């Protein structure tokens, strides 16, 4: 289990913004702009970070229900505490998990899409291409070459 001394980094690049946690899935060139420590982040937000990082699929609505908050208040609280938009952070976590699964499993693209919380593989493929500037199948093939 990761500690809450892990950090969330938000980096800008030509392709997309990157938000990850220490010890999470690998990505290229994210420079940390903001570190989160347990003293900076409220307990509810720390728990959200742990829940989403666990790999279980959550929506903002699910998390709001869990904490008896409105979705909009939860998003404002998260942004205030972390400096990062909650929806963007959740999507980045999903896509980083998908990249990890593509590189380290034999699951199909459709299975991975479902596993990380996309209802339709086509939506997943579009989001993945926006984030990584290549299709999931090509990403998998490219990571296979680098393993040799």
C-alpha cells in the first residue's frame, strides 16, 4: 500500500497533461509542480487518493456518495486541496493503469477498457490516443519492442 507521502505531479506537454503518483505507472517526463503530504491534505481527500490509486474504478458521483457530499462540493474540495481538477486526475489514473496493463498483460484492448472503467472501447481508444498520441495496440507493440 502506498503512503500518503506520495506526490501528485502535474506537468504540461504538447501531447497532454500528466498527473500521477509516486510509485504509480511509468510515464515520460512529468515534472512535479506540487507535492502532497499528509499535513497538506485533508483526510477525505487522502482517502480518495488511496481509493482511486488502488485500481478500483470510481466515478466522481461514487466518491461523493461515499463521503456524503455533493459531486460539485467534492470537486471543489479536491481542487482546493491538491491544485488538480478531480475529473482530470481520475482520467489520468485510468489511462496510466491502462498503459500499464497494455505493457504487462495479455488482456485485449476491449478488456482493458472495461477494466479501467470505460463502457465503450471506442471511447477508451480515443482518450488513450489523445493522452499517448498513439493507439493502444500500437502502444502495446512499441512496449514489446523495448522489452527485448
